[in-house]
């Protein structure tokens, strides 16, 4: 399936902010909306963006209605998911993507929003943005926010350079469609209509707040399901807030990944600045990318159209 990019934004376009998962910090989201307005965009909020139902941003039906309205509204040219957390999987099967498939628009977010990225790649072949969300603040002048703006408006996108953690990179060069997202979410989608296809692709993974043995379990789940064998390359982003354990597991997250893919020959890059970190560089999931890896660094960029 050829992955289609949504049309680029232009000044005056309307964009929607929705909260399909966890409840949000209103101040942060409203400040981020002002940054979008500085870009010349008209920002509209879903009706339940600032609602709270326990840990969720409103009930399932409220969050579903907001997302569906943003998908169907022809005047909305992009959808920003305000926050991850948890909850996207509870509404994904009740969303109707028929109008979105005919008239694609950018969907941006990460973490729990991996559900939507994976689903629309696997079922509709449309590119989306794994990147910063309004709940964590869009601050004008930050590198990753500037990159997000360039992607949305169809501007030039500079390659992102990553410095390897623990110097464990496996050097090599490859090209492939970029896919992936949050490790735990990807594993939870196995066997569902939202499951990703990885053959011949560059797989990106990030994670937050998971014990090392759980990371190990999830990586081996990907391996046993065949998702690591036929990759063009693998990019590991931030693995953060790993809790202490009473017994030392003996391997870091980076070593867990490298051990699992040691029998394969494709390039592997660590330390990519994306995930649950302040410098969360956006990735265009579904777009063909070039990956160049040396022992100490890696560069990920998008080739110009032929």
C-alpha cells in the first residue's frame, strides 16, 4: 500500500485539538493553541477537550464524538491530539474513517496516540506525525516545534542526528517506510485490525515508565511475532523513567534490543531524540526515510520526491 501524505497546511487553515485519551492540563493546551495561532492557524477545541472522567478526558462517547467530528469536518485540516496517557484503544473501533480516507488530514501525537498512527497506516495508507502534543507545550523557538511546523506546512525537513547511547549502534545504511511508536501500545495491537506491518520498513520504538523485564518481554513478543526479522532498519528513541527493581535485571533497554536483533544484519540506531523527553523530534510515520548509522551516531532524513 502506497502511503499518502495529507495536504500541507497554509495560513488561515482551521485545525482541531482533541483529547482522545488522558485528561489534560488546560493551561498548557491553551498556551500551545496560541503558538498555533501565531503560525496563522485557526484553532478549534473539541467539546470534551477539558473534560475529566477519572483518568480520561471525558467519557468514551464524548472522546469518540470529538474525534469523529474532527475527522468529518471538511474545514478542519489537521488534528492535534492534546495528550496520550490511555484511552485511544477504547474508541478506535467505533470511529468511521471513510471521509478521512477520501480527504486525508494530518493527525499528530505520540505515546497512546500510536493506536491511531498504526490503525490508519495499516488500513488506509495515510501518513501521520509522531510528535509533540499541546499538553506538553508548543513553545515557539524550540527545535522540535519548528520541525513540526515545517512538516505541517510542507517545508524543508532537515535530517535529525542522534548520538548513540552506550555506543551500541550497528552501522549501516537503509531506506524504508517509517513505522512504529510506543512499544507497549504496539504490542497491545498485535492480532487486531490496527496491527502494524514491518516487513522492509524502518521500525521506531520508544517507551516510558516500564520495568526492564517488561521491556524485554515486549521486545521478544515483537520478535516471536516476526516483526523484527525483516526490517530495513531499527531506530530506538527515548526509553525513560525506568523504575528501579529489587533485583538487577542485568541488561539496559539498549542491550535488550540489541540482544534480540543480533542475528539480523540491518542497521540499528540508539539515542534518537523522540519520545517522552523534552526534545521530542517529530517523525513522519508512513513516509519513506533514509537511515545512515555509524558506531557513534545516526542520521534520519526523508528523501526528496523523484
